[in-house]
């Protein structure tokens, strides 16, 4: 990490972390072998550790020194949201498509994040060198609207989890949960994409892109 910039560390370690799941794909389509399983687990844990180290460095860059503990805790909790909500969906995906397809999909799923990292390269390097964000002075109302869309998607996801729990405990028998999940994810993704588009347009006006 000391010899690499934050961008290079995130890119290299992110590629390795995404590609490491290919080892599990090989395990799922080949005969059982203790050595190949050990190699796949070792490689995935090694790459996962490197990716986590780069991600922690990113979180520390995003934190204000005056509120670093609070902001780091909030960002760490936010980063865990994906694991919490993807868990149930992953089970359904495996049941529908099988483990080999699931592991291949997990490798492909790393691509959008890496592409987003390439788009954000200049702003990331600016924050790394200057220890502060580029001020956003454009599209204030549109940013608030994008945040509202994202929060609406998160609220729908929370409702979905609550109703799913009630179904699991046999308190209710709602049949629309799959549609609710798809709607929640679609709304949240729309908020994220809209916010990213606003960032791109705002940065073009600041002549960094």
C-alpha cells in the first residue's frame, strides 16, 4: 500500500479479489480434491485480505479527521449492507441456477465496481492528495432528489426483510415478496445511478473530467 497509490491498490486488489472466486467455480465443476480446495480457499482469503486493506484505506480517506471514528463506523456499517441483503438473494440464485453459475456471476459482479473506480480515478486521487472532497456546488436540488430515491429503495428493502421474517415465522403468508424485492432493488439502483450521473455532470463543470 505504501508503494501504490490508493487508486492502483483498489484496482489491482479489486481485480484479484473478484477473480479469486473463480477458484470456487473450478471446485464446483471438478472432482473433489483436498489440495485444490485448500489452494482455492487460500487464494480467496489472500486476495480478500488485500482488497479489505485497500478498502479500509479508502474509508479513512473519506473520513474527516475531526469525526474519523464516527464516520468510519458509519461507512463500515454501510459497506456491510450488501452482505446482509444479498444473502437471501444468493440462496435463491443458487437454487435456480446452481453453484457453478453462481460463482461465475460473483466474478462478473466485480466488473461494475471496477469500471466505476476507473471513472472516479481523478476525484479519488484528488481526495487522496488533498485529504478533502471536491466541493459539490452544482445540482443541489437534484442531489437531494437522488438521495430521496435511494432512501426510498432502502426503506422498501427494510420492509421486505420485515415481511420475509414474518413469513418465516408463519405469522403471515405474503405472496408478493419477490416483486417487492425487485422493486426495492430497482428503486435503489435508480437512485445510485442518478446520483452518479449528477456527479459526472458536476465534475465536468469543475473541469476534472
